[in-house]
C-alpha cells in the first residue's frame, strides 16, 4: 500500500538481477526462511504454548522484514501490537485453560485437511496478488527511507483516509460487540461471581467460566 | 572504518551503562529502604554503611545451584530470564542522554514506538517463566502479569501519544529538540499516567501483585534460583532505569535544564532519572499492594480517562498556538 503510492521512488528491476544479490537481499531471504519455518512450527507443534512462542518468532521475523524494507514505523507497530499484546492475550488464554507442559493429545482436530486446503488457497491468492501488484518493482535502499514515520503518515492520511476510517468503524463495532456479549452473560448469571467484572478482562472471563460450568 | 568504530564504542558505552546503572539502583534501594524502614541487615556487610551488601548478594547468587524443576519445560524455563532482560538493553540504546548526535546509542526515527514496543516484549519473559515452571503459584503469577498488562498498556501508549502530538514527531531526539519548559506543566498529567503505567509494567510496588510474596510466594519466579533468578532481578532494576530515563526524556525535558544544558546536559538527564528512580524506591516502602480488581479499576476509570483528557488538552493547545 505504501509502496504503491510512492511508485516514483521505486525503480524498475532493469538493473537488478537475481543472481548477484546484495547483502540486504540475502538477509531478507534468510529471515524469510526463518519466519516461514517458525510459522510452520506454529501450526504443527503439539505443544500449545510452544505454538504461541513460535508465533512470536514468526511475527518478530516479519517485523525484521519490514525493517529491511525500510518500513521502520510499521515494523515497530507490528512488534507493539502483535508480539506485545496479541501474543500476551493468547498466552493469557492458554494459562487460564491450564495448557499442559508437554504434548496435548487433543490438540489435533479432524479438520486438518480442510485447514491445509484453506491455508494453501489463501497463501496462493496472496502471493498471486502481491506479485501481480508489484511485479518487478524495486526499493532503492540507498535513498531516503520510503517507510519512515513521516512518509507512512502522509500516505495514510492523504491517500488512504477512507479505508483507515472504515477500519476504525470496524474496530468500534467489535468493541461494542464485546461489551454486549459480556453484559448479556452477566445479566443471565444474575449475581454470579463474574457479574461485577465489567472490565476488558470481563469480556473474556465469563466465556471461560461458561465453558467450565 | 571510523563509522564502524563509532558504532562499536557507542554500543559498548550503552552496555556498560546497562551493567552499572541497574546495580546502582539496586544498591540505592538497599540503602533507601534500610533508612526508611529502620532495616539493620543491609547496613551491616562490609562495615561502613553496609557498602558490601550488593557484592555479598552477587556472590550468594553465583554460588547457588542452578535448578530446573523435573516437570518444567526445560527450554522455555531456561530461555525466560534472557527474554525478560534483553529488551531493556535494546531500549537503552535509543534513549538520548544529551544534546546532539553523540549522546545516544543509536538514533531511531520512530524511537517512541521502538521503546514502547521493545519494552512490551519483556513481559513475555515473565509469562514464559510462569508457564514453564510447572508450579501453580508460578502459573498464577504469570496470569496476574498478563492481566496487569491488559490494564496498563493502553494508558501508557495514550500518554506517550500525547507527547508525540505535542512535539509533532515520534523520534525521542525530536521530542527533546522541540521541548520548552512550559511543556512540564502542560504534559504533567500524561507524565503521571505514563509513570504509573510504567510502574505496573515493571511489577513494582504498589503494582507487585504478580510477585506478591505473601500470597503466591514469588509469582512467576518462584522456581528460579541462582543466576537465573538474579537475571530477573536485574531485569527489574534495568526496567527502573529505563522507565525513569524515558519519563525524564519524554515529560521532564531530558537534557534541558535551567542552566548549563549545552555542555552538561547529560548531567540533567542523569539527575532527573536518579530522582525518578528514587521515587520508584520510595513508593515501594510506602504504599500497600493493589489487588487485581483495584488495578483494573484504576487503569480503566482513572488512567485512561486522564490520558484521553491529556490528549484532548494537547490537541487544543497545539491548535491554539500554531
């Protein structure tokens, strides 16, 4: 998205061959391999918490890839939101449900082939879209950064304001939905122990309570 | 060649600070707590004022056997202290101590986001330790750590966003360059929110519920001994240094001071950091521990509204003066 709006800063691939990669390109590929490996381990490991920790490696690897593409702001936001918050939420959920140390025999589901098919289809679509959109555009790493905070902010609030606002409305809807869900349960439970937990954690706690009862 | 040497020297300097300052804070905590609470123990070792207490502590930690519980997840258990400690070293690289290019480990364009993002990673160490220890008290400690993070992350980000709005940049050096003395009263509410939320992130009293020793032994660190336990303690003190330094840089003007800020600006940064670190220790000996629900209530009904009000105030003033 950011790259597309700054097409002027990008060069055609005419001067770049795939047989004489620069140092940054080699690092980019290596980090990509590590990220892919961590992602595969995330979905194949039988140990639930290990899956969450491999997810940290995968998300962190993705942040490094953003950095190598000079998109510094996006990289730190990736770490802040995904590694710092989403994974902590995941681990919180795993701890609440007492994820065992060692293998979880029931971690496998019958939907494995279907999940694989969906994953492959999604990956193929994404790869196809990205290659079709950018083809052989190349980022000039020596010039001014194309992903600095200033450039990203200008692109976001000048060219992409509408999608940005639409996303805000989507998040607001999710927020309201979470509040509605947790309040409904509190009303049904009456003076249950979770009835007073009207905080962020309250939206999660009643659902776990529901499963246990 | 000169550039490479410069980078290496800066990294070495940051590393030395990272090794020395947390120990200084630890020593100060011993002494301040001893004076405030009339504790005799920390004033005994080595004779004069108990100067050797920290050395004795270090020797004690190094002598202890490194035990991994039989049922623990060995790999994660061993990795957790490093995950808890390293982020603070990385954050320290980006904190400017003085004016100009020479007084920061590495100038980072999105420095504010960098420090907040990397500081957040340190919490994963506590969570990993809590889960991998195969101990229910550790697990409870990990749970409390995660619940605490959900509460303080948002007010901390909002308070930091207020400063970024005021300065018009997310670079820590840029924030300091744009600083004027009247920012202190202007941003004081945001500063207080940031500092309190940071205390909760460090699990320092009065927000030490995740390691409440009278309830759950020592939370996520219950099963740790020897050097690995010392690493967790070091992470806590490094966290105090980082939080105090960040608060000083963002809200108190860092190297700006009433006089002498051109040549001796770094002294102002250190002075402000030291005073804030003292406040952190002071709070430990003077405030009772908050319960989980009290912390959540404080975060969602006090800190977040205050941070939002600060952002509104920042926006209004910014529009008026521009």
